[in-house]
C-alpha cells in the first residue's frame, strides 16, 4: 500500500514538472505576454506615425493611403524620382521637397530615403539586434554608432521613448512579414542630380 501511494506522488510530481516545462517553453515563444508587447508596439508605431515616411502609399481619388501590402518596407526601390529643379532648395527657395510616397526627402542634407523596417535579413532590420535599433533612435547614429541619421527621421523626439516603449516598437517591427526592398543609400548634396 505504501509503495502505491509513493508511486502516485511521483507520478503527479512528474506531471507538475512537465507542465511547468511546457509552460516555460510556450511562454519563450509567443505567449500572451509577447502578444501584448507586439500590440503595444503596433499602437506606438501608429501613434508616432512611423508609417507616414516608412510605408509606401497607394494613390486614390481621396488622396494617398498607406499601402498595407508594403507596410513599413521603406522607400520603394523601383520608384523613379522626378528631377529636382536647380537651386529650388536653400535659403531663397524651399526648405525641402518630398516624393509622393513621402519616402524620399530632399533638403540641404542631400536626399534621404526612409529605410526598410521589416525583418527582411538583407534589406531590412532582420539581422539587427535590439541594442543597434535602440542605439540608432537614442544617439541619432546609423545602427547606433555610424554616420549621423539624416532628416527628417525624428530620432531626437523618439529618443525620449522609454526602454520598454522602444522594446515594444522593436518587437512589433520584428513580428511583421519580411519584405525584400533594397532602399538606396542617401545621396549627399554635392553629387545630387549628377
Ligand atoms: C518624417 C519622416 C519619418 C518618420 C515619421 C520616421 N522616420 Fe525613420 N527614417 C526616415 C528617413 C528619411 C530615414 C533615413 C535617414 C538616413 O538615411 O540617414 C529613416 C531611418 C530610420 C531608421 C534607420 C536608422 C539607421 O540606423 O540608419 C530607423 C531604425 C527608423 N528610421 C525607425 C523609425 C521608427 C521606428 C519610426 C517611428 C517611431 C520612424 N522611423 C519614423 C524618416 C522617418
């Protein structure tokens, strides 16, 4: 009788242990906690309007709309930019110009192109670790430590996000479908129009 009771205890102990393992394994992937971080990241990305510059548009009679099939994939690499009239930008001209998608921006800094924020490994942020992303937003430097990030990317405003908020934004971006779109490097002012 004694042995039977001990065996029953052992079995239920093993069941509890296995359920704990199962719980740990599932929460390491996509548990309710991770889902809520992704949801918060999505909310922040919409409130902070990363889409206005990083998502190409479709053009409707009511005006431009976000092209959800290319969500956050950056300046479309096949988009041909119109020529920029000489001397149109500067103290006597306009402060800056932008394309129809609002993904390419010309100003005294040259031409900058909104980058691909989807997790594509070659053309997006697929291989970026979170500290590179957080470093870029906090320091205004490419991948946290490279060349200065050009206007109009509002990194100074976003550098005031908390660590938790940046983590949520990054987690959401990493959860998006990867879209291959090689965004061009910025063009410095002196080679513009050549
Ligand atoms: C007003 C337009 C605009 C908005 C809004 C905007 N971006 Fe950008 N972003 C850009 C442009 C343009 C670049 C490219 C700048 C460059 O090449 O130096 C860029 C670059 C980046 C980069 C690349 C940084 C690097 O290391 O090279 C990241 C990451 C980024 N943006 C994230 C975001 C996120 C996240 C949001 C919203 C919270 C956002 N951006 C909102 C225009 C914008």
